C-alpha cells in the first residue's frame, strides 16, 4: 500500500494530507482531487474575492428581494441556522462585520463606540432564510462562512477520499482534522493540540482512528495591551473578545460539528462551556488562562 503525503497552504492556513492508497497513481489522483476541492471551496466562500458566493450574497444586503443560493450554500445556511439556535445565539455567521473595527494587525483596540455601532448589523434572527432565498434586511449586513467552511472542507475531502478508495488517512486543514481511518496496521493517528503559548509545542497528543477534531482558541490572531490578550473570537452580543478559556478542542463524528461546538464552548466560557459540551456528549479538552488542562479527551 502506497503512503502519500502533501503539504500546501489554503484558507489562510498550512494544510497537510496523508493518505494510504493501493498504488502511487491512486494516491496522486486522490491528493489532486482533494487539493482541488479545497481550492474550489475557498474560492467559492472567501470574503476576499469579488466573484465569490459570499460576496454575491453580501452585495444583496438591504434588498428586500434577497438572493437565491445553490443547494450546497443552502445546506451551509441550514447548518448555520441550527448552530445559532443550539448555541443560544452565540454562534452567528453575521458577526463577521466586526472585523471592520477589530484589526489585529494594528495592535490597537477599536473605539467602543465603533464596536457598538456595528451591533445592529449582527444577528441571525434578523435574517430571512427560506430555501433557496436569503434576505439580509439591512444594508451593511454580511454573511461570513469563515467559521464553518474550513471544517466543512475537511468533511468533504474525507468523503471524497473514501469514494476514491482511500480507507486510511488524515486530513489536516490548519489544525481542523478529519481522520479517514487508522494506519493500515490498525494503529491510530497521533494528533497534537497546540500549546497556546508556544506554537512549537503540543499541550496534549490524542490518538484518533476516525472522526473529526477542531480547536478554537484566542491565540491565532490576537493583540496584547497592558498584559491582557485580546483574541479574535468575538462575542456577537457585545462585539468584544471572549475572556475566559484560552483554547477548546472538541472531537465529533464530523469536523464541522466539532468546530462549531468548540467555538460555542469558548464563547460560553469556563463556567458554561464544558458543561454544555458534556451535555451534548462531545469529548473535549480545555485550556485555561493559567495553563490548566481539563476535559474528557484522552
């Protein structure tokens, strides 16, 4: 059996595919198809391209007629609606407008008045979604698929590889993980959870033979002012970064579920996040600001 490995950059992150296939040709085909699928999804849902589906949707904000979307986008919007409801409104794909004032490359905090001015543009409950038509009622509102599309891409690539006959492999898109099956000898993949304070070190190493894993943390994009770290996970209720847990990792049958749950738990905080995950039966690992590791993942 041929073991093939490919690294590349996509969706703003370093990515790696590791697959076992029957021969070199089959491995190369699976890798090519997987990389092409990731590129397709990035081009379709990025907010940085004028011709993306996300940009097309957002251009229609304020138009009472709304826009019609295709079946794939409709499925993502259905998922976003469920995630919003299940998270009590904390997971909200309309909150991306906050990036207009939160610029983590500048090293300064936004004016509180500027943050508050954006809050009327945030809220999935303001959106009208009736397949296949989406209406963003207020000019300036936006949909941002950034919180789901990378994890969705992981799941899509896992299924693509399976259709190509790959029974053993690992998909890693910037730390969002999908496992197709164990190594051919039955041993699990060893997956590291990044130390929030040291990118070169793993805070924990997990054994995985299937399913998805995703981590949400405040350390990927952040600024530090007067010894306080302000991360990029923003609370849609007030527009400000979460202040409690530093990192939450969740394991689920699908990576998109793991990612949504991890972000929601981070937003729920130290007191609310872990019990909520436990109630859903999702194995998880949390890292507190003092470095304490907790949870049920092993």
